C-alpha cells in the first residue's frame, strides 16, 4: 500500500486508483440513523468501516486477486440530515446517478437498515427480473414500527410487495410479521431449520432470479463474528459459512448492487469495522474472479 493512505477512502486508495470513470466498484457511505431501538452508533459505522479498510491487505488470499486494481471509487457520504423523506430523496438521487455508470457495482455502507428501502427501489424499477437476497437475523417485514413505515424493522416490507425476497439467517420474527414469512413473494429460511449451509445454498439459488440485489445486515452473522450491531441475536452465520453462501450466489447470479448495514463502532474493540470491511473487499474479490473467468 502507498504511504499516502487516505483514511476516508475505501482500502486507502489514492485518487489515481479510484476515479469513478475507471472503477469496477463504488463505495457509498449512507450514515443514516433515526429509528434504531436499542444499540446506537450506526451513523458512525460507514466511516469506521472505511477507515478500518485501510488496514486490510490489498492482496486477497482467498481469491488470489489484487482486487483494488479493478478500481474502487469512494463517493462522498449521502447527506443524511433532515427528515427521512428528504434523506430518501438524497439516496434516490445518488443511486440513480451511480446507475449511469453501468460498469460499476456499488457497495452501499449503512447506517441503519431502513436505507435499503430507498437504495433498492431504483433497482427494482430498472430490472424486471430482480430478486433480493436478504441476509439478516430479523425478518424486517413489519408494515410499520413505532408509528412509521420507514423503519429498520420495516426495511424489506416495501420490496417484498414488488419482487421476490429470499431471507437467510433469520432467527427473530415478530408476531405481526410472521404472516409475511414464506408467503407471497417472500421465502424465509429460518436459521434453526437451515444450519447446514451446503444444503441451504441450492435452495437459495433456486428461489432467486437471475438478477440479484444483496442486502446484508451484519447481525446475520453470529455475534462472535460481528459483535457491534444494534440488536444482535445468538446463533447466526459463521464467517466461512456466510462466505460460502455469498460466493455461490455471486457465481450464479448477476449482482447489481450490495448494501451492508447496521455495523456500529464500539470503544472496546475494532472487530466489527475490520470484519465488515474485510467482508466487502472479499465480495468484491468474488465479483472480480467472476469477471475474469
């Protein structure tokens, strides 16, 4: 890595290596936090993940790629000040502008999971055959929560009314949302029933369409992997099991965008931001291997 590490750029890349016009990947911070109901800190998550990424090796030991050479552009953070309606308009504008760069696969870093409502909608409108892979501990299918439909607890409800949503890692379902699990366009793989990832993968691939938007709430991982998140749940995916799943989906499907949300900072340790940045870079590595085959 160059001595001129920029801690506000993903992987610390200098501008000459990160102009949007030449990049395969874009990283967009979305530091939105308005409806979290327990642990706080998701607004600081995107910056913490990006800063931690500067300590990740540029060579990916699993994919044997120098993924950064594909070009990774870090865009300015979406302005998340003001009302949720205003923020959603800012997100929509950012996404639609980025979609014009068709060679580029965006990675959006949240912020709370509510942002997926705004992030996914332009892709739903642009791709007739889109489905969503939803990696999470929670179903997030409430119609409203604490008086608003724009909540982290409702993150996937709007999309689920429009396109197939395939949920994995789920181990927390509210009574008012259980009617939407494994109903309509939603397929829910409850974690306790699908602990063998090798058996889970073909079922997930069968339910997804050929074009996929991936949304990753980091609490889909076991807390031993990602400890700092707002509402952790026991018994989630291990690191390698989750990677097996993501690798298979990326190899088999066209990925239009990825969001990674709900990572927080905590004073005790930097595990969450380091592991989240490693996850993002690894997914970029899988996409690079697919491109170069």
